């Protein structure tokens, strides 16, 4: 088998459809624009206190 002189050969990959994208189907973030996994929407509301006071340091 001949050696590759200038590095590895790169395989051309086609962009998957929205329905067949494995990252979107698994619920992960998808870097492809227009896919469902590309939108980051928080499903939780902030449940912390309305106002916080700063602690007074002991001296």
C-alpha cells in the first residue's frame, strides 16, 4: 500500500436532512443552521430570590 505523501485524504460528507439528523433526534445540540437542535431554548424558569442582599464582612 503506498504511503500518503501530503496527509490524510478527506471524505466529503453530505448535510443530513432535518428528519434524519442523529444529533437532533437524540436531543443534543446540532451545529447545522435550520435544524431543530440548533435552537437553544431554556425549559426552566428562574426560581431564585427576587432580591439578594450582600453579606456584611466580619472585622
